[in-house]
């Protein structure tokens, strides 16, 4: 027992998994109490947790290690923190390093585009306070993410709006101060008459003093943000983009100030002023930051759109009357009312009434869906002309819309494998640029023409200013944000960033048959009548008989008759011959339905429809015959029909250069018939779930990466085994844990949309990375003056500042093109 009392301790709760009995409790308690810094411990088997009293300076990590040594585990939890002040890829690396070094943290990933850190930590081992302190020590400001997503989004929007307002104000002030400096210095060079007039009216020294005052106000007014962040980062030996700007602008301003007030301190002929460079640098970079902030705001439009789908109030039944109630007050089991034009408040089941509901914002399907008693409705969708009441089934974080938002946010915050290389490079980028600038200064000072000091300064400043780690940091996350957001609008949900990259690399699309290629339930596909019979009449008679049966084939026939508005008479004298057929008397007529052998048993010749029977057999459909009053009346086929959109989807997959395979547990004859009908390349039939896994491995070895498309329930092993698992949902079923990608609708075209969007996003990322790296690789040497010996060309720091500002804007603008992606 420690000398410190429990009154001095701080309490920490650790979830513990793997305990099964009281002896486990004692074992865990003993292990924890032996850990350094522990004053007391109490383990609860029912809650699967350990309440631990720790001394004030104790580290929770040994407690977790003790639990694990005892044979149990502390699960990881995910914490999210918004971070203000990050401006470039170097910032990302430093924040990740600071968070990862915090005791208890397993991993940390920071997204520059969203400004958010996602931290994986052992539950109970670290809290938001410790993470926030680590972020502050790295030089940035943390902001906790609240559990209320709407409030959190509103806070982030408010913070973004405030930042935009400050940027706009600073940009206007900087521009107003910079224009006169630019006209004094550069206007005089461009227009000799203006130069003579200014020098004659004010005097050259007075013009320098005016430029000094205006530039000083620019740098230490609107431009102070670069110094307040860049200088501390420099002192921590962790320079960032702000450090480059601060050093470059300060160098130009300082040199010019000496040339203005102490020209004798400089070598003869080198007392030139560059106030316009310092002022224009700050103004152009502020312009770039402003444009960048506007573009960044647009990258998260999809999330805001999804959040705006949720109404603020609902009409809830209270004491028999429907009253407006705040959405957060709605509980599962409440009865709600949907009036014409209302947005459905939460997920539920219709109790009474009927209407059509526009679910396009959830599923991407444009056609309104009919709703009646027993139908499921989804929060965020729009009721059309009718009215109905419904019972709340899922509210708050459990709704489909909340799940979608979570999945999109998770995917947007993810890092693709390609980002790892970018992060490693950008971590060293700013120090490397500073080293290049120093070398540039030294080379020009020693080997440059006179005035060597002026050349050295201008070129070193140009190197500092033209470098743009911002573009490299934004290249990948902005494309992911826009791409996954656009996918959500199309009813495609990427559960993680890796799926976004992997799906585009797939060479084979393996499809389940039932429920994926087909509708998933039996339906009447064919009814051809013999001469002298009316189709509607025969269908009504047959359905009247089948209504007495519970067989799936009978259900399909009855459903088809009712969908066609036919009235079914009552059947009498119903009898069934197992494995053969059924018969009954309907409206005074004898009706029999069954296989060919049943017709032969009844003495009914089927010769007239044998050609139709052969055609149906070739299509892997089993024909049934109907006889009325002892005469052959029709041939009928019931099957699981191919979805109307499937043929076009298969064609689109082939157009994308993909091999298409079908893996099914159905019989081979049916599978091969459907494959021939749809043009599928490879068929694996009559396999159990583990056989599907083996088939996927075979396809992978033969062709490369495989994406498997299934319904997310029976196909869980195959979805998990595939390089990318794609689950076809139904709008109300999106929590499919086995899949990497979930489609909100049953339309197989969603798969081709997802693949095409994945490829478009990865192409966009490659374009951004090529630009970001190519820009820096090409222009930093130019800024250093490598072209000067051959061409006499030097890059002005002002042009460097403009190029740097536009570089990030280009990357963001290119990413935003994905918003216009069309299926």
C-alpha cells in the first residue's frame, strides 16, 4: 500500500475483457494492485471494468500492462479532437508525433483537410486533457469533439466562419497597405515617368520611409499571424509553413530597413530596398489562405448536407394529441405523425395511413417508395402527398442517417496507404527547404555577381516563399473528403479510406446470385396461354387455387395476380398431390396446376405448349401447366427473376475492363443459364459459404484483386475474405459489419458507380500529388537561381508568393471537381 491516501488519488476506470468468473476478478485486482502508483483497485465482473485509484503522478500504462500480463485485455477506444492552427503537411506530422508519444496512445492520425485528429488509445489509459496538452505543446490549439454531431458541426462551421471573417479583414487591410508600396517600387520601374514624378515630388529617401511604414504595418498587423505561429515553431526546432513565410518576409523587410536607415552598413552598391516583396508576400499568401479556406469549407458540403436532412422538430403524440417536439426529446416507442411534405424525423414503422416517400437522398433512387401499414420509414426522407402515423424504432445515434454520417466521417478522416509516403517526405520538407535557402544564400554571396549580397538575399527569400508543403498535405485528404461525400450522395458508403483505394484496383468482380443479380424472391416470370384462353382469366383462376397453398411458388402466382388488380374467387374442393400438383373448383370450373407428369395423370395433353416448355427449360426455369375443365390452358414459370438493372450493370463492368464472376449455392444448371443470359465470364455454383471463400482465392490467383458483392448476411465470410467486400443494402440496412463498401439500394449499378468513383478519386489524388511534388521539385531550383547562368532568369519573391498561394488553391480546386462526378 502506498503512503499516499485515497483522498490524494485520482480515479480511473478501465474496461476489462475476458473475465468469466469470480476468480478472474481476484486475479485482475491482484495484478492491478501490484502495479506502480496504484493505491487501490476494485474490479466488477458485471460491468467488466476496473475502478483504480492512482497516485497523482502515476502513469496508467503499467495498469494496462498488468491486466494484459494477467491474461485479460483492455480494449482500444477512439477519441477525436479538432485542431486549430495547422497550415501545412509538416504540422500534421508534428501533431501526430506529439499525440503518439502520449502514454496510453496506440496510434494517431491527423487529417489536414478536416483539421481533426483521430486517436486510438487503450480505454482508461488516456483522456482528452492529456491529448489536448500534447497538442498545445506541439504549438496548436485543440478543440474537443462533442457527442452531439449537429452541435459539433455547428461549432465547427461557426469557427470556420470566424476564421474566414478574420482572414477577409486581414486580407483587405494588407491589400490596402501593399498597393501603395507596390506602386512606389514596381510602378516606378514599369513607368519611368511615374518614377520621376514620385522622386521629384516626395524625394527617394522619403519614398523609402513611406514604404517602410506601410510594409511594417502590413507585416506586424495582418501578417502577424505568420510570426506568432512561425517563430515559436522555429524556436522548438519544428519549423512549418508559417516559419518559411516569417523568415522570408522578415529577411526582405530587415534588409530593406537597413538599406533605408543605415545604408553605410551594407557593401557599396548593395543598398537596395525590397519592401514591396515583403508586403506582397504577406498579401498574396493571405489571399491564398482565404481562397483555400473557402475551398476547404466546400469539401465538407456532403456531411453538412446529410446533417441538414435531419429535422429540428417532430410531431409526437402526447396525451392523444400530436404536438411539436424537439427531435432530441423523441424516444423509441413514441408515435409520430408525418404530414404531406414533412421530413421523416426518425426511423420507424408505419402504424396507419399510406403515402409515398422520397428516399433519394438516402438511397440515390429517384422514384418515391410506397409506404403503408408495416412499412419501414427512414429518418431524413421526405413524405409526399399522403399522411401517416409511425412508431419510432431507432432514434439519435442509432438511426440510418446517423450511421451514414458516421461512416462518411470515418472514411473522410482516413489515411490511404499512399499517404504514408507523403507524410514521411513532408515531415522533413520544411527543414530541407530552409537548408536549400541557406545554401542558396551562401552560393550567391560567394559566387554571385555584384551586388552579391542583394542577389543572395532575393534568391534565398524566393526559395523560402515558393516552397509549398500545404499542397502536399492537402493532396490526398481533400480528394478523399470530396470523393466519399459524392459517393454518399449516390448511395455508396465507403466504410474506410482503404476501400476507396482498393476498389479501384480490383480486377475481378465476383457476384452472389440470389438477392444480388436477382430480386431474391420467387416471382411469376412467364404465363403463356393456349389458343382460346384469356390470360387474365387464366391467371385469376390459377391464383384462386394457389391462394389455398403456402408454397413459395403459389405465393408468387397470387402476388402477381393481385398486382395486376385481378379479383380472386373462392376455391372449393382443394386437393394436393405432393410433388405433382394441386387442383380445386373455382366459379364452377375445374382448375389444375402441376408438372407435365401431373397433366399426363389427369389425361391432359401438353403438346401444344411443348416448344414453350423447351424455351423455359433452356432458361433454367421449371415449367408448370394449368388445365381448365380438362383442357390445357397455359404454361407457367415461377423463378427468382434477374433485376431489371442487372444486364446494364454487367455491361458497365465489362466496359470498365473487369472480369465478372458469379458465385452461388444454387444448382449449376440455373446458374449457367443466368450467366449465359447476362454474359458473365466465370461461374462457380453449388458451393457453401466456405466454398465461396475458396472460389475467391482461386479468382485472385488467376486474375488479381477481387471485389465480392453480396447481400451482407449470408455472404459475410466471402465479404470479409475479398480484397473489397461490397454489401448491397436496402436503405434501412446499412450497418453491415463484414463489408468495406455498402450500397444503400439494391441496384447493382451502384457497384459500377462505386468502382468508377474510386478510380476517379485515385486519379484525382495522383494528379494532386504530381502537381504538389512536381511544383516544388521544379520551382524551388528555379527560385534558387539555377537558370541564371544559362538564361539570366531569376524568380522574384513576389512571383514565388503568388505561385505558392495558387498551388494549394489548385489542389483544392482539382479535388472539388469530384463533386461533379456523374455515374
